[in-house]
């Protein structure tokens, strides 16, 4: 499971939750991708070359518009709306916080 963060563009206030970079596993990789058609950033699971995994499609499909033609790897910085830099805010979403034993 990819480490996900909340990203915010200070210029246009666009927000998304995504991983910062690719995470490689033995059979598949999780890669943040941007759809240039609907401007959605999301993390997609892609099978590794030569992996025997029949559950994953060979080409990821955008979860919003349903097209695979407009998906490209996301650089982790560029806002899909205004093309300015985005920043990750806060820590890893979904991480468990340590409880204090007092």
C-alpha cells in the first residue's frame, strides 16, 4: 500500500490525496498518475513487466472519466488546474499515531 499524503495548491486551492512517488513491489507497482482529460490525480496499481497477475489490467483506467488514453505519471509537484507547485500538508494519511503511556 502506497504512502499517501494530502496535497494542496495554494494558488487555486485544488486538493488531492496521493502518494509522492512510485512504490515498487515484486508483482506490481503503485504509481501516482494524472488524467489530463479530467485533471484527477490518483494512485494506480500497475503490474510489473513479466509478472503473472491476472487480476490487474495491463493499462490503468481513470476512475473519473473511464479512459486510459489520458493517464500520465504525476511528478508530485504540478497542480493539474493552474500548473503551479503543490505541497504535501501533514503526515502520512492512514498512519497510526502512537499513544502516550502516561
